[in-house]
C-alpha cells in the first residue's frame, strides 16, 4: 500500500473529477461511505480502490497478516500525476445517482469497435455528455444500456467536433482508446 500523502492527493484528484463530471452529492456520499486505498502495480500505474467503511476497518485489523492486492470498487488509476477514472466508477455513480458527465455515448458499431481496442470514430458518436475537454479522459457509454464500456482521451473539443461534422469527416477518430472492458477477453495477463 502507498503512503498517506499520496492517499490525500488521490482523494483530491478523485474529488475534483467527481464534482466536475457528476455532482457534489456524489462525492459527499463517497467521502462519507468509503475509504480509499492505493495499490501499486508493476506497470507503474497506481490503482485507486474504494472500500466501504466496514470492509476497510476489517482490512486494517488483518493487514499485518495478509497482503492485500485489491478489492472494493476500482475508482481508477493514478499515472503521471493524473487521475484516470475507471468504467466501474462511472457505472457505480450512474447506478446510484442517475448522473453522467465527461462522456460520449456511442452507437452500437462504435461500442463493438471500442471493445476490440479501437479508437472511437465520429460516425459512431450518439451524443456528447458534457463537460468534455480536449486531452482529458472521458467515458465511452453504450447508448443502448447506458453502461460505460471504456475510457479514452478526447482528441477534439466540441467546436472542433462540430466543424468535423460540417466537413463530413465522419471517419475521424475523436477518442483515443485508453482502456476498455474488452481487455479482459483479449489479454488475460492484464491483471498480473
């Protein structure tokens, strides 16, 4: 597990992300009901896990007896001083608060392509769920069931997207795939 300074930095990054993309109420709930633990991985990414308070207390009692490698809700990852949200965090907040932001809803053909590790093309965008910012991580949402299937980096701002539409550039990649749930099928070594 990682030192307390890094945990407080992770809370701040998580708080800023949730307030920007969802609502103050969502972060207040998470702050009250969950504790955060960080787990380093061999790939240099630090997993940010949310544990319900009761589970967290049990972990503290037993942490000297066992090595904890994960559990709770995967909120995301810390990498390069940034917080990269996970699809699980988006889905948890949506199921709890019926709020969704910092996302793009994708049509079925875009969902399939993204789950195969491809970038999201403009032709596959159903709608934008603001706020979104070029260069930031956003969620890709299946337009049919409103489940988040992955995370990507937005390559264009909304005005640039509108201009691409006017120019008929529908085969332009607008979201670079960072993580998608299809990785579980494509690469079973992902969790090593």
